[in-house]
C-alpha cells in the first residue's frame, strides 16, 4: 500500500515471496496427510514412494515462486543500475548527500518535510516510507545539500528484507553523511538506536559520518529530559521536526560537517580513479603529490564528508 513507485512495488513483492517460500511446507501438510492411506508418514508402501496431492502442489508452488523471485531480482537489478547512474549524476553535481536513517516511526519524513518544505507522506505506522525521496535543502549561509529519506529500520531486520530493499538501502551507502533520527521519547530509544547501527553495519555503511537528531523533544515534560538524552547520544542535537525547535542548531551542525570540517588524509589512488583524483584537487587541500606505477599518492586535507569516498584508498 505504501509502495508508490514501480521499484517499491517490486521490492515489497520480492520480500513477500522470500518470506513465503520456506513456509510453504507447513501450508500443504494437511493435504500430504490425506495421501497414501496406509502409507504412513513417509508416504511409502513396500519401498515404493507415493506422492500425494499436497506434495505435488507444494512442488508446483515452489517452482512458481522461485521463478517469480528470479524475475523480480532481474528487474530490481535493472533498477539498481538505473539508480547507480542517477547517483553518479548527483555526485557530479558536487552537492553533498545526507541520508536520513533511523528506526521506523522516528520522524524522518516529518523532518525532511520541515527541512525542505516538502510534502513527503507521514504516518504513525511501520514502513510508511518505502521509496527513497530526495529533496534539496538550503542552509542559512547559502550552501545546498541533497537530503534523502529512506525506509525505516526495525530490530533484527531479516536478511531477506535487506536483500529485497537493496536498491533503496544503497541510497544510504552512497551518502556523505548520515542523519540518524531517534525518537527520544520512546522507552526503548537506545535499543532502537543500536538496531539502526547494526543494520548500517550489515549494509556496510557504518564508516559514514553520523550526526544524531534527537527528535520529538516537544513531547518531553521538561528540558531536563532533552539534556539527559544528549549525554547518552554523542554528536547529537535535540530537535522537534513537528514544531521546528532545534532545527537551526541541527542545520548548523550538518553544515559544519559537510562544508567546514577538514580532515588530514594520505591516499594512494590508481590513475583509473580519475573522479576521486579530481575531487581531491577540487574540494580538498593538496599538500603533496607523488606519482608512481599505476597511481599517485595524494596527501592533504579534505572535507570530512568525503572521507568515506576515499576510505578504500587511505594508507
């Protein structure tokens, strides 16, 4: 119901079939028991195997579902290729990308609406957001970044769901910064945050810088609760996506990470990575260049948001 694009519908359908396939045996057990009469539980008489209607239908259903799963994966692979090309175009625009991540119902879509004056669908329910939505956000000093809303996480996110939503989750792995939205009023806020970090590790996005938005402070009875929450979550800002409280401080923190904070790095870049070489020269501060066999050693300072892009080549 929440899948508003062809991609989202494909991902949901794949997740459903992946879930149903290992559960088919139990669904047809009642028919299997009707076959064979005195054949017993094994369905064999005198060493001759008998196949009842349940077993036959089970095999047909398995074959049909496996065929459908295969077709869905092929379609989603095309989607992934298309999204990759789209992300490359966004990268060439030199606009940094911030991915909103968090436990489901933490308020990510409400926050995106607040930041970008957008109209992303918001609901108090699981998986209200299935299709990634990207919006331009302008900072008070004139800088611009792209903010992407993503599917909400849940504890022990099944590997089949991670696989099914890979095309969407890749939006997170390509981000320059992760804005982790936490429902600070939830009794299990810390456990939910741990579930988010575990999922980020599962999709290999745990190397990307993170800033935490402690959301829904408008529901706290006093400011003391917000101060205590800030102590529990490093690199965090207390906000209310609904009322706008703390949004200015959040944008200031994000702006600092994206455009002001520089980190020192030394990277060995193969000549084939021309895009990264150009990025280092254009957006970083080059202190030393050494050419070698098949690549070059670049030493200097780059914006902190770019460190993830160079991480595989840092020496």
